[in-house]
C-alpha cells in the first residue's frame, strides 16, 4: 500500500472484540510508534499498556462517559505520555526557541 492510499482509506475503529492482544503485538506497536519524529530527536514519548480490566475500569472513572464506553470495550489501552521540560529545551536547560516554555 502506498502512503496516499493509506491516508485516504484510514478509518477510526471504536468497536472492539474481547479477543486478547498478544504482548508481542503490543511491543511491536510501541516499537513502531518510537519512530515518530520528535523535536531535535529528544524522544520524549513514553507508552503505558493498560491490560488488566480492573485498571481500565479505574481509568474509566476519570474520563468523560463517551471515552469510558470506548475504553471499557478494548482489550488493551495504550496511553502515550511524555517527559516534561525536555522537548524544546537545550541540554543546559535553556529554551531552544523564543517561545520559552510555550
């Protein structure tokens, strides 16, 4: 598949099966996500795989109902987080641009 076909045929899926996801599949998805570009290659993204139903249920208590319904259906929830105050900063802690912390 070429890039244009991939973009034009992309779909969002919000219905999931109860089929478990193999840990190797989760690791592969996260490994591929690491190839996404980052500011000055700072690699600030961190990923959490929420596999246990009890943990997903706890997360559902803190999100809007429409998100909770989706999270409740999935077998694995992948959450992307980031390292704060690293992207956009030089090694000495100064800002990389005139935007400061913005």
